[in-house]
C-alpha cells in the first residue's frame, strides 16, 4: 500500500462506494482501495473496526476514507472531503443560502438512495423499488429544472452519489426508468460524458460487481452503464 495516497475501504460490492470511486476518477485523485470480501466480514467487525476506533476514526464504518491524519466515515462526508481538498468547485457556492441548499440536497439524495435500496434487501418484489423511485424522483427532477446536473450546468459532489443511486433501479427495470423519466436519461448521459468519469466507466470493475451485499439482498445483480 502506498502511504502517500489516501485509502478508501469498503465491501467488494458497489453499495455505497462506487459513487466515491466515480468522483475520485473525475477529479483524477489516485488512492489505495481496500475491499473486504465475504470472508472479510468477521475481520472487519472483529479486528479492523475496533482498531480504527483506537486509531482515531470517530465512527468506524464502511465506506471509510483515510488521508494522513484525516480518518472519516459517512459516505456524503467523504464526498464532501474529497471535493473540499482536491476540487472545491464541486462544493457549489460558498454563500449561506447555497451552502444550506447543498446540505439540504445531501439529505434528499441520501433519502433517495435508502428508499430505493431497502426494498432490494427486504423482498424480491421489484415493484417496491419502482414505487420508491416514483415517490422520490419527481421532486428531485423538478429541483434540477433544465440544468445538466443537480444544481446547475456544472457538477457538484452530490451528482456522483445520485448518479449511482439510480443505477440499480435502471438495472432492475431493464431501463424502463429512463422511459418513465426521459430527463433522468439525459442526466445519466450528461454524467457519463464527464471527462475522467467517461473513461473510468468504460472499463471499471463496477460493470461486473454486484450492486448489493450477497447473500443478504433479495434483489441483486451487476450491470454496465
Ligand atoms: N450512514 C452510513 C451507512 C454506512 C453503512 O451502513 N455501511 C454498511 C454497508 S452499506 C456496513 O456494512 N457498515 C459496516 C459496519 O456497520 O460496521 C453511510 O452513509 O456511509
């Protein structure tokens, strides 16, 4: 492991980490990747997690990000850190109104991700996933208006999280979500064409990786973009 680079850790699935890898690719930040496979579950809980707590990670969890003395968890906090350190324009504007809007968006996209993901762990009924996105997507797309990205015509860190958040729904509906919401399809294309991310998505390991944790998820699979 190269100690001069930051380290990203997670299970060996897409889960909550693919979005971070997209942002790192877009920003051109090089990093060490630590993946815990199924056999790594006890290792994480019994060894690594307590060790990280002892070494100064306040709330050890997966994903985590370590950059020297900075040791953080919570996916959206990691997105924020990577933006703040290496590409602050991804934070959006710095005035109070814009910053509050960005914070609001954190919770909105977190809620979206949770609402579409939980049903994938609870049953094999895809219609529950469809119900969830039909409930949540219209307001997000209204918020986006005619912009290319969530908050304007340039991306913020939220876009990398949100882009991944609907990929499993696209997979489970075999693309029907894009017929239902053509604006989401346009957004998907705008994201896919971002320099750095475009090249990453063409060959990345996410194309073959499972979206969710096996064997716990009742709906699971892998897909390209
Ligand atoms: N709120 C956290 C949730 C993190 C979380 O639930 N991580 C799951 C995988 S998706 C996990 O297995 N964490 C390891 C643990 O609980 O020790 C985030 O958004 O990052």
